[in-house]
């Protein structure tokens, strides 16, 4: 990892924790938790002070955990980093979960709880009540096993590479060849990558089966019929149900899938091919060369900062601060975990962005997306919100509004920075087309998870057969004929299924919110950005519908919301 954590500014000094403490030492941790257990919480004042101390401890411990995760994902083939991460999962995380549960019970039993100001503490109160109701000590060990299996998945996928044109390349680096106008190059590189992935499909199936078994035991221990229902509670989904997700699937199938298939028909016609193939889906349909918006990561950083300046001065300032502090790891390399993320370093309250850039248009969009999450961290930084209302504890359905809306808002300022006028128009069209494709993919992944966890005992073949049916329901116009075996294991590339179960519908819900923010911005840019930033500053301190309301958008993801967005997208993408 490139940045020196010890040099990061300490703008929020400790009041409860010692200045020097080993947060991976369970003996020292137990002592700190013991002290919190013994502190009085009889009055409102005592309880509020106690909550501040608890927040300080959990922020510091979580930062230590995230640092180890970041270091591991930055170099998965480094045994020292791997061991440090595994040691924390093995020895520290279970202790923290158990002691946090005990602290939550102490909070719920406190006489001072009744005196707390509801407007400030109702969400935190609900989170703690929910956490205690589903916590089971025996699940701590099982969740540790779940995390270790997830790391095995990352190690396997992070090690995937192929040789092409005399050079070893990661899967991410191979993706850029799918944008080449030469169809023979696209087909050859696609096949090379798929063959490499397929070599590990049995190992990845084995890991997933072990995850399903572990997760079934977790849900049973907590008193739930299945893991889906357990996760809805664990993810604090108080404001919508599995049935609402099914409504989303049906609305996408009715209003978005036809548009996506129309766009694929247009693509096939422009490319002049009889059959649209998987290697035809990323190339420009007008056979223009791939958009290459930046030369290298330094260029990407400089241009992104300029775009954020144009959008709002504070955004540019915060992004440049991240750059100065080396809080970004952008380039793809062998041994680096796939994907991209933003993590809040929860004690110093600064964001860290991880991604795998290889010079593609999609890399620019990824950075805009993760920067939206980073700006969420900055927006809550000085609000003095408790740990449970910041960072990863913000409802992901709204956290993803922050990131997806940033893609759309910043996307209005690419001209003159990343692109000339013609390429900016093309970039916008490609981006909106990708979002049209994203909604059916979200529905596919979410419906897949619903089926997987409500059909215990299914075989690998059963799982793959259902996956094939979902392509028939939500898929586009591309044909996988002769390569069906690669499609049957295509779901394995969605790391959320392994690492973040049931964390995917959020992208669909939040995309509808992001469309609303973007729509408001197009009518009144200054007002739209202000509402966006004001909503971000609330963190997770308000219920989900109120966060959407603060951003000026409806909290709804059924047909009445999706249908008008589909109409608007059709006007832009398929003008008469």
C-alpha cells in the first residue's frame, strides 16, 4: 500500500482510548471493553458520554481491520499481509463482535435510554435493538469461517492471469481488448480469458457450497427459516421487504429489459453481424476506436480533480486532499484483488479508494463512482455522528446514491477535460446504455440470491440451470451458443455473491435515486448539488426514506418510478 497511515492527520483526538494501544491484542482490547462495561449509564448525560466512548473504540478497531484488509487486497500474494488479515479475522473480530453485543445489551438496559433525544438517537437505538435480537454467540465462529472462505475466493480470482502477445496480463487488463474494433482480436482475447476463468470454476463452486452451508447454519442459529430472511434483518432493511424486491424484478423485466434488447438490436445492426456475441458488447457499435480518456493514473487523478472543481469547489478540494495523502491505489497489477471499493478509515475519518485501472473509459467511471463514496465520508466528517451512523453503517441503498449520482453529475462536465465534444457525447451515451444494462443485471443477481437461499440442498447443476433461466428473463440480445459452459459459471465473477451476500439490490434502488438527483441537477444544477451534499451530510442518522427525501427524490423502486425513467432514457438513447 502506497500511503503511510502513521502520517495521516489526526483531526479527532482520542478521549477514551490510550494514545498507544495495540488494537490487535485481545488482552488490551478486553481491558478496554471491560472499562466500558463498568462505566455508569444511569442518566442521559452518562449514557451520551458512554456512547461517545463506545464510538471511539469501535472506530479505532474497525480502522485497524480495514487497514489490514486494504493491505491484503492491494497485494494478495504477500503472505505477511495475508497472515495479518487472517489473524485479525481469526482472533480479534470474534472478540469484538461478542463484546459489542454485550455493550448493546448494556445500552438497551440503561435507564438513561428513555431520556435520549429521539431525533438524534432513534436510528441508532433501532440498530442496537435489532442487532441484539439476532445476535448469537455461536455465529461468531461461523462468520469467521465465512470471511476466511471469502478470502480464498479473492486469492483465487486475484491470481488469474493469461499470456497474450508475449505479456502476462490480469483479467482486468484483458478487458480493454473487448473494446477493439477488430472482431477477431475481441473473440480471441474473450476466449482466452473465459478459458482461464473456467479452470477455477469447480474450486469456486466448492467455496460457494461451503459458504451456503455456513450461512444456512448462521440463519438457523438466529431463528430464521432461511438466510435471505436473516440477512434482511442483519442489513437493517426496515423500510422494504423481499416482496418489494420481487416488484423491482418485475418492473425491470417489463420496462427496462425491452429497452436493453432494442439497444442490442441497434448494436447488431450497426456492427453488421448476423449474431451478436459476448465479445461484441463492449466495442463501439460505430466501429470507432475505444475511448481512452487518460494516459495513466496521474493523468486520471488530475483530470478527475478538474471535473470535481467544475461540479463543486468543495469536491475538488477534498479529492486533491486524498491525492496528497496517497489515499488511492488505482492501477491493476498481478496479485492485486479484483474490483474496486472505497473504505472509510474510521478513526481518522478519511476515505481510501481501491480499483484496477488499465486506461479504459470504465476506469474513469469507477473512479467517479468511488469518489462519490469518498465525498460521503467528507460530508459526514465533522458532523460528530457516532460510528454506527457513518461509513459502512450508512444504509447502502443511499450510500450507493452518493456514488451512482456522482457518475451522472460529474459526467456532465467531461467535455474539455477528458474529451472533446463528440467524445463527451459518445461517453454519455455509452454510460447511460450501461445503466440500462445494469438494472436487468441487478435484477438477475438479486433474483439469483433469492432463489439460492430459499432452495436449500440444491445441486450445482440446479443452481446453474436457474442461472440460465434468468438470462432468458433478463438477458440481452447476445448469444452464448457453443460457449454455454462459460455462461453457466458467469455468476462466479460477481464477487458480491461470495463476499457480500444480498448486497446488490442496493445498486438498483440507489440507481433510481441517482436518476432522480441527476434529473433535479439538469433542471437546476446549483440546487441539485446542494440537495445532494445536504443529504450526504446526514450519514445514516435518518431512516432511509428521509435520506431520499433530503436528496429530493422518492423512495420507491416499483413500476411507478421505473416506468418514467425508462421513457426518459428511451428518448435520449432511441430518438425517433
